[in-house]
């Protein structure tokens, strides 16, 4: 890391990993400023004192070394992997700790709800996660039991892209109720946090975690929520940032659905079936049937049209596509990955690809 990146990491460590709308001061202030100069630059007195401490012991070095040993990546705004939509968020974090697959590109769907949801809504969350993943929309949630876990499981069941955002360090065994799902996510998906290693799951961190879920999501879907559910803070964060919020309606006398029903009363779009969510992200008319597994008609970018045209007659290998399109293999490989994620291409045995039927 260069000095500017390390300076940003030091600021983030001094803030305990909490996202902040206050931008970091210039690197020379971070490296050399005393507590008063840091306060003048926008830090609270407690943050200024903490930065002086973490700087003195070079906490950044210990964090980077521990992450390297554990196979954890620290990504920052400006890095290829840092989500561009999150980079423009009002409460963007200065760093993300990432384990597993690369963070999949936007657009993504946030699916959140109650830990103590009804069995019917848990089943619907799984169905919704599966349908979004099949449509090429990565699913974002918080790995909590109930709705979150079901949405993750639905996406993973069809090998879809999936991001779990947690409210503690990546080395902390929490939440224990979904530990087996977490292992599945590490094999096939991505786990993300804004918190350094060893950070415990304290209550105040979950609204911060929820803001990151909202920032990563083009649409936030609240499947079921009481009036005090943490899922509502995710919805508020999405609305505050100008995002779209949808909700699944429940029975009017069901206390488990009172929060989600009020979201609809206040203007959130109702979700009656998975296609409602997919069309909210990809546009009306993108779904070709009304079944349980919506089929999405992919929209191909002009730069990818030669790949689609070349492969339209059957399946092709990467080498054959290079020869047919004239696109350099490094660029072609990257585009194929993105076309897989958005559901345009399907990988077959033997490293060949075909169009999704």
C-alpha cells in the first residue's frame, strides 16, 4: 500500500471500522497531525486520540499481516474490486474486509427481514433469492437467521452470486446460528464487513452494517418485518440515499408484518412474486413468463454483442471466441465472467460457453 492508502486505513481503524460521511483529512495530517490538528480537520476528540494511538503502534501493519495470513482482502475506494455504487454512497466506508469470491458487479438486490419470520415468508425469501440469482442479480443480505439466511440459501442453491454483510470482524464466529451457511458462502459467495479483525458484534454496529447492505443494493426488499425490526433501518438507509425499497405484504393483523406493511402504506412498492423485484431492477418486460422461476431476457451491451453473435449457433471455447471475435483473451475473459453473472452465458463442462436458453 502507498502512504495515501495506509493513511485512509489508519483513519478507518481509528473509527473502529464505522462508516462515516466525514472524509479523511490529507495524508500529511493523518501522519503528522497532533490531536488538536486532527480535531480541526473534522475528527471528534475521541477519534483524534484513537488515531494518534493506532498510528503510534502502526496498527495498520498488524492488520495487513493478519489479513494476509487469513486470506482476507482489504479493498478501498479506487480499487478494482471496490463497488462503484458504494463508493458514491453518503456513508461509504473507507475500507472493506472481504473473504471469498470477488464482490460481484451491480446491480444487486438486498433481501432483508425478521430473524423470527413465519415459515411461509422464510420459504418466499428462499424463492426470491433463487429467482434473483437465476436472473443474474447478486443477492445481498446480513447472514442473520430467518429471512437473511433463507435469501442467501436460495441464491446459493442455483450457484448465484451472493454477498453477506456482517456486523463484526471476519474472524469472529458470529452469528453462530448460521455458521454452516457461512461456510457455504465462503465456498461460493462473498462475506464482507467494514470492521477490522477481532471486532465484536456489538448492537450499535448493526445499523452501520445495514447502511452497507443498502449501499450495495439497487433495490432493497423487506420480506417480513415487525415495527422494531432492524430490516427497517436498512430500508431507511436505502431511502435516505435515494434508493428503491419494496416490501412483501402480510396479513393486516399479523404483528410480524406490521413494519413491512407500513412501508407499503408509506410508498414502498409491493412484491407479490419474484418478477416484481427483477423488473424493478432490470425493467418492465424483461421477464418472459409468470412461473416460479422467471426467465429474464438479457440486455446485451454493444461491446459484448460480437461475443453473443459468435456463440449464438452453439457452444464455444474461449480460444474459439478469441479467433471469432478478435478480442484479446484478457479482455474477453473478463467480459465472459460478467456475461455469466448477468445470466447471458452459461458455462459448460470442458470450459465452453453457450447462451442461456
